[in-house]
C-alpha cells in the first residue's frame, strides 16, 4: 500500500491535496468538532455568525483573541513540511484546505485554497474595502474597528449562514475534476459542500490517497488507497524525505 502510494505520487502530473481538521490537530490546534471540539463548549450561533458579531462584538472578538492566543507557538508538523517539499519538487501542487489556522502558508506552501477562510486576517464588516493581517497585538482594543470608516472588523472566516467563497470553491471543484491524484488528509469527508471535492475527483477517474487514522466516508475502492496513520508519520515517507516509518 505504501509503495503503491509512493509510485502514484511520483508518476502524478496533476496532483492536488485536500486537508481537514486532523491535519491541524497533529500540530496541537484544537478543532471544532469531535470529542474535544470547540463546539462542545461554545455556541457557534453566538460566536461564529454575523448576527452574533453584530449583537455582541466584544464577546465574539474576545473568543477569537483566545483562539489566536491558543495558536501562538503552534508550528507545522513534519507532514506540512513534506507537502512543501513535494510542492517545490513537482513545481505545482494546489492545496485545498478546510482549515482556517494558516499552517499551510506558515509551512511555506503557495497556491493554498482556504475554502472556509482564514482567522489570520480581518476586514471591515461594512465592506468598505479595508483588510488587515490579524495578530494578538492588533486586538489590544476589543472589538477592533475599521480605521477608514469606523465599523467593526470581522474575522475573514466563513461564518454560519454565509456561503463559501465562490471563486475558491469553484476552482477547488475544477481542480478535483482535472487532477489525476488527490491526497486527502485528516478529514472525515462529512462537512458539505467541501466534502464533495474528493468525490468529484473520484467521479472523474482520479486516484485518492487517503491519510487518516480513522475510518471516513470515502468508499472502499481500487481507486482509494487508505493509509490509517498520522500525516506527520506517513507524508515524509511518501515524498521521499525518509526511508521508513
């Protein structure tokens, strides 16, 4: 199974990567769903919606500040570094991610499609055009305000009730339909419409290499190679950064 995956990656001319929460979790980022998910303790309607932000921006922004502080010092694990190596080796490797933590970019990857947005940037809630990088220092005053028009800033993640960014999700599906190989990492393939991306690749005849310690919604198929290991252990091996696990 490992050797077949290695050969498929070597031969692929149109590879694409698709990642979910499990990729971040290995670096120590707390995720939203699952046993220790944030939504078990907090209300998504209050803390991750436009209505919640407008109703009580101080509570919402204090929560995002807490999340940013929790991410301080978190670094990309060996699996991220392996993807960066592969991207440079191949010359191109689009990375579609459901994660909002920015770890792919921190690892040095380019052409990252963040389909749920990023908590590393913020923009004007009134859409005046102002946008800024988001860091702890920028949140000394809660809620942060737009310096151009005085409106509240919003984190640039897709909030509840909002559609996924059209250009990004459209390109993601287009890449899925055109790729010959998709490496699917750390996602349960349950959150739609993002979950449809690997299935779109399968429908067009691509092979999927799935890296996830647990069973997912992907089918048992000759075109699906499921490796039940952690990405940080397996990816360096698959791209030739180490000889054995």
